[in-house]
């Protein structure tokens, strides 16, 4: 192999011959721009339409919570906006721990 190739010859070998791009000069337009000022903006009457709600994945986490060890437990339902049952469970337990000392996850169901 010949190692005495110039940079330009190497470029031609790798990428082929460059196609000349046609350069069209842009016409210079120096027309004065008229300033348009609206006297009063026109506002279309708004119609109260309920937008279609996009699908949001939701999971319902059912917890049994209480403040006494082996005492009275109440059922708490937490709704999480996620598809991951693990994240929904963690989010529900974290929210329940703010108010209750003992938290037990009963179920995680999709809505």
C-alpha cells in the first residue's frame, strides 16, 4: 500500500469527490416595513369544554395503619400516579409514616 498519500487524496478515497454546491445569491430586499398597529384586540368568546383527560396510570395501595403495637389498626387507601407497584408502595408507606407509627401494606391494585 502506498503511504505517500496526501490528505486530499485520503479524503477522496474515503468520502468520494465532493459535489459542488450551487450557490444562489440571496436577493437583497430593502423594502420599508410598514408598522401595523391594532386599535383593539379581538378576543374570541371562549367555550367551556372539558378537555379529554389523558390516560394516567394509577395504582391503589391499601394500607393498615396504627399508632399502637398490635393495637387498633385502620385501613388507609393511597392512590399513586405510577405504573410501578414498588414505587407506589414506597410512596404510600412514606406518606403514611408521617402520621402513623406502624404501617402494613395489604394490597397494590391498578385502577
